[in-house]
C-alpha cells in the first residue's frame, strides 16, 4: 500500500526548504553555538581542576552569592509588580493606561548604562539625595541596594510583557462569572485570574531570572567593582579577563552559561508540559 | 420574581446601546430578547444582571430598586455566551463555585454542596462527569455545565446570553428542549438573548424584539409573527417577501402587484407578505414559476413577477403541483407600513 501523502498545499519546494533551514542552522552555529562552545573550551583548557579552582575562591564565590541574592530579590519583586500591572492593564479601563504600557517598555528601550547612571544621579554622592544618604550613613550606590535597584529596573518588563497579551486574550468573562456568583475581588483574583495565567507567569519569571543573573551594563555603573563585595558574576568575568586570567574568566562565564542553560531547559520543560501556555491556556 | 425595566438608557462612548427601554417581565416567565447584532439585547441582559450599569433609568426586582446593586446581591444566574467555565477547575468545582464562595453560616457544609452538585448534574443529565475538566467536554456538555453552575446558587432569575450560539444544529435543538424542561422544572424567571428568531419563537413564552437600542414589540410568539407592529419586526421575524411601493386608491401598489393596504395612509409604503400567504387566484397578478423545491411537508416556489421582482411562495405539496409555467396569484394577507 502506498504511504500516506503528507504533502500540503502550503509546502514549498524541497530546495527552498533546505536552503532556509540551512541558512538558519549556519547562522545559529556561528553566532550562538560556536561562542558557547568556545566559553567551555577556554574554561577547560588547563583541565577541569584549574577551572574548578578558579571558581572555588573567595572572590568568585562572593560574586556567585551576590548574583543569586540579586536575582532572589529582584525576580519576586518584578513577578509581583508584573502581575499587578498586567492585571490592571488587561482587565480594567483607566486614565493613562497607554502611558503605563509605554512606561513598562521603557527599560527595554533605554540603554542599561543610562539606567545605571540614573541611579548614580539620584543616589550618588553628588546626586539629589547624596547628602541625605551620607548624613544617615545609607549606602546605595557602590553597594548591594544599588545593584538590586539597577537589576529591578532592567528586568522590570519581562513578567508584565508576558502576561498582558495572555490576560487580554482570556478576556473578562470568567471574572464576570465569578463576580456574578458572589465572589469578591481578591477571591476572584486568586481563584480565577491567577490560575489562568500561572504558566505564563512562570515563563515570565524564568526569562526575568535569566536576565537578572546576566545583567552587566546597568549593574556595572552602580556597582563600583569592589571584589568580594559588589561584584556580580558578569562583572567578575570582566575583571578576571582584563587581568589576563583567561581560565578564571571563562570558568566563571561557563558557570553563568550553565545557569542560563538550566533556565532555558526549565522553560522548555514547561512548554512541553503545557502546550497551550503560549496561547489559549487550555481547551 | 418580577422584573421591571424603566426607561433604561446606556451609551458606549457616543454610541447609544439602549435608548429608553421599558420592559416588564412576569414571575416564572421565559422571555426571549431577540434582535440583530448591535441591537442592544446583550447590553440589556447585562444591565439586568448587574454586569453593566445604566446611564439613566431603573431596574426593579419585585419592586425593589436594584439599578446599582452588584451582580452578587441580585442573585442572578448568568450563562455566558462562551460559557466562561473555569478551565482549571473540575466540572463539580465549577458548579460548586457559587456555594464555595459563601462565608460563615450562609456557606453550606461540604456534604451539602456535594449533594447539590450531584443533583444539578442529574438535572442537566451529566451525572458522573463531575471529575472531568471543561476541556474534556463537548460544546453541548460545557453549555450544560454552565447552566447548572448558574442554577447552583438558586438564582431568583436566570439570564442566558446567546446560550446556543456556539453549538451545531442538532445539539442546539436538543438543548433548547432541555432549557425549556429545566425552566419548567425550576420555575425560575428566565431571560435569554438570541439573534435566531426560530429559537426565540420555539422556546419563549414571550418575545421582545430589539432594534437599534429600542424595543420594537413585545408579545407571544404568535403575536409577533402574525401581528407584527412595525416593518422591522415583520421583516425580522419569520420569512417575508418585501415590496417597496405606495398606497393609493385603498390598496398597496408596487408595479403589477396589488395588495390590501389595511387602512394605511396614502403615500410611500413598504409591504410584507409571508410566503404562505400567497395563493393561486385568477383575479391576482401574473408570476412566472422558476423553480420549486420540497421542504418537508411544504414546497417552496421561487417565482418572478412581470416587472422582474423575485417572489417566494410556500404551499402544501399537493397545492404546489399547480404552480406551473405562468400563474396568477394574490395575497391573502399583507402587512403594510407607511414609509
């Protein structure tokens, strides 16, 4: 018996398909896979022992800790804010809504370096609140709070941007149904709205986390690069590299890559577990 | 529960959705709000539900002003057009929602809620499906879940927005009977919105026909079909041939067509004739028969008048045999409205 034809009306000729796929594959190999491979190759050039040693010292470990701490503060904050913002924008009408949507996108359109400078301008020694902060012995710039603030700023849109289209598509009718049966606002939010966007929320949180751990520009401006104190992993990589400690630099970079890979694997696992999450979310 | 709508107005931006609507709904009645899309029927239903609030006018439940009362306080059961079932909850949880949400001594015990859910599942013939999720149900089953969820709170009024809109023809038919049966079993005042005149006429005790934010006519299915008060109702409810012409000399004239004018003042007018009101009549006007096709017990005859107007005639199959070649027909009855 003849095999079932899988041809479809929209299929392009084989050579065209091969060409397009080939172009994408070569491009990905050159700009994504090759550099990634290079990072691991460089890190392991003097053997696994040397690489592990480069990570296992006080400064590198402090950088890892600071990076995780920064992500641990900024990600939950942005998840909560993003959920609130998406809920307000997608489910309600209010004055200034277009302005709020634009503001949420601001961190994407502003250079991270500028974002860092904004905080220096506000909280720095010569900044608006500089004198007050010095008088009260509060350190923001060149200290952990500044790093967290800069990271929050840069990673701010991820969750909201993920949730707004999802919530808009889901519309208001489930909420209306809940309200018509006597549910209050908070009950409706926790029992109806939130469960409907949980996969989108997790996806946004993962993206937000990946960026929070990897942020360089804004953090670089506010950090002050004090080893063991205000160095995050990306900053530590730069310092080691500039000191010609290539194995160390690439070893820390490889660790950072691994964190990113873990995030992406989690994201993919989520997509496999919940095929509808990027769209209708069910049905 | 009687419901009174008193000169309710509602605008969306500059667009008037409801324009001084008055409507009285009797206790235990099954009422259809019928109209084309954009006629304001869904807005009216949502205003009764407390999901929209009018710009002017009043909504009374049993004489009590509830114009600005919340949906929950009105104790309405609402079935949404796309059902709006909670996707992440089982069917049983969906139905129990309105009971679970209650607080303190109003909240029934777990066993009581479970018993009520079972009862409702039985009422809509879905016993045994309580543990399923909405995505595992067919369209018709989802619609039944939505109906029993709305009934779970023992609403004083049941409101349904295009309840059969998303279903295919056979399911639609059986669910219509189902809704009628549930209504008769519970006796709850029920209002449903539809754009399908057949559905409205079959199901409802009374039909309110809306057009452009106003009620054109309220009456029993017989009344709105046989005695349409406005040209819009006549054209919208039931099949009708429409003729533009004028009234003069005591009758309606449009080309060779002559119809009884029924006392409409002289001048430009529009006449509607139901296909079954055309009969063979030697004193009538000539039409050429183009095609006849069988529709159940009746035959639909497509004909053309001398001046080229298409005319649709409906006759019994025995009678239809006589529609051959060129015949003379007249209208037993015509609805004529001054333009």
